[in-house]
């Protein structure tokens, strides 16, 4: 790739060659001294301009090189900053995801522990309820049995009292019948005596 200086020199050479081509017919078959004079004339006419153009191209090339170097440095700095920023963002995101995972795992473990606690509490309550139900049923059966026994005892007592009363009444009736028979015998005997006495 040709530099601006090379292009400038080529342009100058082209100008010089065109001048030489234009002048050559006038200097055909001239001596070596005339060729030197032509170079001097060329130097007088275009030398200063050519040197100024070369200086400008050199300055321009240096400026372009400097700007390119500065641009490369600035681009490198920006890329480094972007890379660092992306690394920090990735690390922050990774830490956030880790923290969220830890929090999620902790929440799941807490929920599982709470669920186990609730299940254990329910099982305990069901067990207590079953025990209370069994105790209530047992107490109720005992109460029913006791009441039934007491009722049977009362019935038996009443039966015995009634039986005793009936026996007593029967005995009294028998005794009363005997007394009536004895009284009738006495009346009969008294009547017989009264009859005999008359």
C-alpha cells in the first residue's frame, strides 16, 4: 500500500515527466550539460512547492498515524471498560441468582418444616380426639352400666318390698280369716248354749 508521500512523489514525477516530454523536443540531441540545466530549472520552478507538499503530506501522515494510534488507544480503553462492566454485571447477576436460589431453598425448607409441623400437630390432635372419643365412649358405657345396675337394684328392691308387702297382706288376710272362723265358732257355741239354757 502506497503512503501519501509515495503518491505525492509519483505525482511530482508525473509532472516532471510531462514537463520533460514537453521540453524534450526543444532539447533533442543536447549534451549532458543541458540536461543538468533542465534539472536546475525544474528545481527553481517546482522545488519549493514540491518540498512544501512533501512536508504537508508528512505532517498529514504523522497526524493520521497519531489519530489512528489515539483512536486505537481510546477504542482499547472503551473495550476494556465495557469488558469490565460486563464482567461486573455478570458477577452481580450471578450473585443475585445465587442469593435468590438460597432464599428460594430456604423458603422451601421452611415451608416443608412448617408442613411437617402442621401434619404432626394434626396427627397429635387426631390421636387426642380418638383417645378422648374412646374415653368418652368408655365412660358412657360405664355410666349406662352403672345406671342399669342401679335400676336393676332398685327394681329388685321394689320387687322384694312388694313381695314382702304381699306376703304380709296375705298373712294378715289368713290371720283375719282364722279370727273370723274362731269368732263364728264362738258365736255358734254361744247360740248352742243359749238354746240349751232355754
